[in-house]
């Protein structure tokens, strides 16, 4: 049977999707890219914020139409929206034939078997387990970078966040399983391994009684074929001297950290349930830059949190200007049912939230653009992702400073053929907005042989 698969939301959800696809392929199902020809459509959903929730619902409704205009026999909804709104989905979208919870994706074949008998199916395992499968992931991104999900769930319980309710508490994946998966990814041609979890820095605490991310990183660096290792979602209060030391000393580890801080006002941080105040944030940022001078720091902020005043918004702007983050994203606060923040008053209007978001992004843009010229004339290692067109000699690449899908690119000119997935040296000749442009360094590895 033909299956069309839609994966929405975050990179962690993508890993679950790729593992489900692996199970399905091992059991004889064919994954296709034309929804009109699909016998079964699976939508792996997200509900982290309102926009993600709306995207998931819209996608489910769009896919449901193929029961009328296509070959669709069964519509399956998995992931966070299914976990959170199972009752509502079944009542309001009768076209949905099966639901699969966030801790249950390894039960996908049980769902298929039940559907084959003509029954509707619902499988929701306790949120204290990590799904296990003997099937190999099927990589879907078509690039030389891949995500390695090292843990599931979260223990922080920030007051605005629904994740612990739909993903459960923090559970680390055993290290031996991660190393085996990383070796498999390397065998598939992956050159950049991107470590993800709701919080990567707490890895191992639940399994081994201590934070063992440094040990995991050290072991991952030994895997042949993996050239870059990138760490996302590092909570600032969990960044240890040992972790800093490993990042500093291991050449395969990108000098890049994603540190979600969310705000800089002590009062707002406390209302958010965060574990740091502005002084803590300033201290760890300065320490990272002192210990690793070429480190690139990315962060995310929430603007328009309930009760946020104009003065606190301005305080956040001043903090951004002082810290000069290399990369920054801003979300408007999303009111989520059954979270403590949803009960706070006053809630901020959408117009004010959006205005504050725009102000922060404009400020960040001015900070980035004012500093981009400092890279001119510098030489960087680049991961070659592909050629723009067959006719020109311009390639899309990334430096260690840019994570895929969230940061910028390096547009590289080379008269010689370059191998996608290779790492080459290039010199910066200019910049365009958030992107760098440059030329290949002669004699660089990764140049296609003409012999």
C-alpha cells in the first residue's frame, strides 16, 4: 500500500517521523510523494504554540479531502496534537481513522493491522517510556546533516509550555543506542550530526545520576565520517565547565550553542518558571565567550508574556544590544490551555506582542548587519550542500556559524566541481543580509577530481 507522510513541527518530531517511515518500509509499505495516490496518509503533528496547532489542524483537514478526491482509505494522526486533543480530533474530524500518541510511534504497525480489519485505532502509551524499534531510520531531509534526538520530554515545567503534558518528563536515550544510531547515520553519508532534545544539557542525569553530555560528545567525536557535531537547546543553568571544556577541545564540535533564554527581566523570568535571572545569563554568556572566543551564540526570546510592561520590554532590548547575540529568534507569547501562564492577567494584546517582536528583530538585524563586515577576508571550513543550478559555479554551503533551516548560508563561487557533503575551505569576499559570499581556496579538499 502507498503511504504519504507529512511531518510537522520541530526537528525532534522529524526524527520520530523518520523512525516511523523506517518501520513502515520494513513491513512492505511504499512511501510516496503524491498525496492523491496515497492509500494511507499519516500526519505527524505539533501543538507547541497556536500557529503550530493551526497548521496541524489545517493539514489534517486538507488531507481528509483525499477521501473524496483521491485514493485515500485511512487517515492517521500522530504526535503532539494527537496526544493533547485525542477526544476533540475524533469528535470533530470523523475522517480520522487512527490516533497514535507521542510515546507510541513504535506501535504504528499495530495501528495498521487494526485498520486492515476495518476498525478505528487509538494507541497511547504512558509518557514514561521511549519508543524502541529495530528498524532503521529513513532519512528524509536529502542533506548531509541529520538530527540525533538524545532525550525525550522535559522536567522544567516552564509556566508557558505544554511540552511536559504531551511529551512527559525527561528521559535520556541510553548512550550505546545513540552511538549505534550515529554510526548508522555516518554510513548513510551524514557529515553533520545535530544533537537535539527539549533540553540537551541535562542528558544522562536520569540514567547515570550525572550530566553526561560531555562524555556522549567525546564518544561521538570518535565516529568515522562525522565531521561536525552541533548542539542545540542548551539551557543556560545546565552548562558546566566540563561541557565548555569538551566543546573547546574537540575539533569536531562546532563552536556554536543554541541557548534559549526567553527574557532578561528578572520578574518575567520568575513568572515564566525559568531557573536563571539576568545576572546568571550575563555571567554564562561572558564565560562562554571568554573560554571559546570564536563561539557563535544563538538564542530565542518570548515577547508579550502576560503582564510584561513596556519597561520590561525595553530592558530586554537593552540586554540584546549589550549581549550582541550572533543569532536570535523571537516568538510572540502563545496562550496555551492548562498552563499557569494562561491564568495570568493582564494578557498582552496580539498587536502589542507583534510590535514588540518586530522591534526586537529590527534591533537584532541592525546588530548583525553592522558586524558582518568583520568576516571579510577570513577563511572558513564550509559544508557543501549543493549547487544552485547546473549552469553556474555557485554552491550553497554553511559554516559552523549556521545551523540548517534556522540560520544563514555561505554562497560559494568555484570554477571547479565540488562534491556535495564535502568540507572545503573558502575565503569571505562579501555579505548579503544574513548570508556570506566567497570563493573557494585553491587546493581545498572536496574538489571533484577531473582525472
